[in-house]
C-alpha cells in the first residue's frame, strides 16, 4: 500500500517494505543533495513516528541515492527488481 502526498508539510508518500515495515519517504529530483533534504525527511517521519527514507534522483542517470534510517546510504538503479 502506498499513501501519496506532496508539499513540504508531510512526506511524499508512505510505503511498506517486503517485511511489512512502513517508511516515511521523501523524494528529491535535484542537482544537489543537501543536508536540508535529509533534515526534512527526518522531521516529517518523526511526526508520523515512522523511520525515514530519502530518495534523491541523481541527475542525468537512472540512479537514485537512497538514505534510510538505520541503513548505510545506497545507490539504486531505476527499473531494477530485487526479485
């Protein structure tokens, strides 16, 4: 299940991973990945009492920098499947 939102007052959406854990997700499509983006993701997740995730599109590539609470940052490729 995905709950979609937009704006800066709340996260862009909430998703459930394969283990059923809900995540507050903020998405950025920007040239610069900033600490302010991460802070926004963290603050929005705190309001919902959920772990945070920040997905930042790496301009000009099919890749995303994904930062998640409790995990090391990772680069994900658009269109790839984990199954």
